[in-house]
C-alpha cells in the first residue's frame, strides 16, 4: 500500500507570515490594548515611586520624579478628568471636522467618479503608473481606494488583455504601500499630527504640530512611489504571473454618464473658485489669510487652520458635484453624507477614549518625560549617527506594523516614548513622525493585520481560486522591499541636504 503523499513544507516566508498572523490574531482589540496600557501606567507609576527615580528636566533644570496614581489624589484625578481627557484629546476634533467634509465628497460620488475617470482615461502604455498614482491619491478620501480602485484596476487590466492580478497588485501597492504619500492632505494627516503634538508637549507644553508638517516630503514621495510601483509591477510582478489563463472573462467598465460628467464640470468650477479665494488671501502681502501683524504665511490661519480647509474643500466640491450629477437634491442629502462619514467612526471614538486616558496618565505620572530623558541619554552615549538612527526607527515601525495594523493606534503608543526622546537629542517631532509614517506604510501590503488584507485576498481569489495569504504576500513583498529601499534613500538624501519636511518643520529643533 502506497504511503500517502506528504504535504510540501511551507516556505520560510510563509512560516514567518503564519506566525505573525497568529501573534496578531492573539492580540486584544486596540481599544482593549489602550485600556490595559492605561492600567499598566497606573501600576508602573507606583512601582517607579518606590525606587525614587529622578531626572533633570532638560528645559527648566528642575528635578523630575514619578507621580503615583495609586493614591487617593490620583484616583480623584482619574475620575474627574476622564471626560476632559477625551474631549481635549488633540486628534479627536481634527479628525471629526475633516471627516465631515470628506463625507460629503464621498457620499455625493465625487471621489469614486474621479478615480474611475483617472483610470479609464489612461493610455495603454501609462496604465500601470496611472493606477499606482490613483492608488496613492485615493488616500485623501480615506479607505475608498481599497473597496473601489483595487477591484477596478483588476478589471481594467483584464479588459486590456493583461493579468488582472497585476492590476490588483499595482493598485494595492499605491493605496496601501504608498499610504503616507499624497499631493493633498487627507484625514490621516491631522490625526497623526495631533498624536505627535500630544507627545511633544511632554517636553514642551506649548509645542504645536501643523497637520501639513510632512507635506514637502510626502508630496515628493508621490512621484517616487509611483515610479517604484510601476517598476516592480512591470519588471517583477507581470513576468512572474505570466499570461492570464483563468476563467474570468473581461467585463466592460461603465463609462461616465452625462450626469457624472456634468458633476465633474461643476466640481471644476467650484475648485477654481475656492482656489481663487485662497490665493487672494495668501498671495498679497496684506492678504486676509496671512497672520495679522507680521503678514507671515508660515504662521497664517490658512496653515494653522488647514483642517478647516480640508472640511471646506470636501464640502464645497462634494456639493458642487452632487448638484451637477443629481446625487444631491437638497440639504438633507448633504447632512446625510456628513453623518455617513461619522457613522463609520464609532469604533474609532471608543479607541480614542481609552487612548486619551493612556496619554493623560503617561503625562501625569512623569513617566513619559523620565523615559524620554533616560532614552535620550542612552542614544547620546551610543553615538549612533543620524542616518543609521532613523533607518533603525523606520525598520522598528515596519516590524511593529506586521502585528498591529492601525496607524493611529501604533503611533498613540509609540509617540509618547520616541517623540520626546528624540526631541531631547535635537530632532524635531515632525521629522520623527515622518520616519514613523514611512515604516508604517511599507509593510501595510504584507501585514495580515491590516484591516483590508482579507478583502484583498478575496479580490485575488476571484482570479486565482487557490490564492491565500501566502499568495498575496508573495505578490506584494517585492513592493515592500522596493518601497522601503527608495523611501530610505530619499530620506537619506533629504537629511544630507537638510531640507524641511513641511511648512515650518525642519529636521532638527531650533537651536539644535
């Protein structure tokens, strides 16, 4: 009797990813993690007080000791400040305001129509870069790229006689691997900046972080990531996949209707009008959007209030499109779009409640400052140069991303430690945030913990019924390696040239 055939031994990559998946699945929900972390800070504050730890405040020269929350006074503070911790949490208001405007643009159909137009109008030879570029730009509208552009790109490649999984991979690489790059500010920018600001205030209570603080670097990254994604698709993914031999037949992609085209015309008129108003307030020396007294653009209400302009742009352009496309018939439709965007934030609000308590406890106990000072002294003693230090930080962020998918949840934990630590040795919070965003982006496309990863597997199974997590990983891993390499080289060049990463945001703190 013949012995049953033995199953092929999983590859090293598949075993690693299976382990990462098991570890990630074993972790509690991010909101629960923050609750546990907050409780851990309370206990740790008592333990730290036993050892009478003490550091010198780098700004005031005063002695800083841990403050225990396991006291009656600490308990009272926890109880009475729970609401204000939540409502005063910097990222909360900025995300809610930005999402209201983006909700109108998405609810009216504007974002989806623009994506369809972008890929439908692409010449055959520019199909791949246009899809990668559209994926990167789709992040302005939140998560719409995952559910609309990724399956659409597969259909477009199939209709063009190419392997649909190659189109899917190109779109996924742009949407998820290029998550931090964009020419426009999106909802993630104010969210991440708010967390960075909270962390920076552990060292400097007056420090403010502009949501546009990484704009220069991330806008330039759009073209780098588009080129890199195109290269990997055409030189690695397409040859590896070969010709498509599946049973799925090409489908006709619906062209834009007359109503949709009219909506886009109305959107163009509204965009030109809005741009004219902003330019009229910024360009003249006495423009009404410049800072009063100094006439500064850097500290103008336009840059400091950029979240309002995200809200205004999404609302105005969304209404203009909706009126032209007849998807918005009255004010109730506008409010419905705004409400629809907020309806998706229920879990986020729960997460923010517990994250806000964790950050507040970390500040009250002085543990954040103590860890930052001790960590900064360790880094100074290590003598690690700028470039290896930040490349190591990018790798750390990328590895953590394999087991914890939420960009904001990871940064809420990492920022209170790394932002003050690196501030104390002279690096700006904005630059630290930038390095984190690079690391967070490059492993999104191979992280089973990324919230849309299962959806990508399902999309791929339409064209390859045997596809699974390993298939997605094997397809996307070349993008991860390439994106990490080109983004790291770009960061090294930026550091060597000493370029600012965004408006008013340099690599180092003033005076360092």
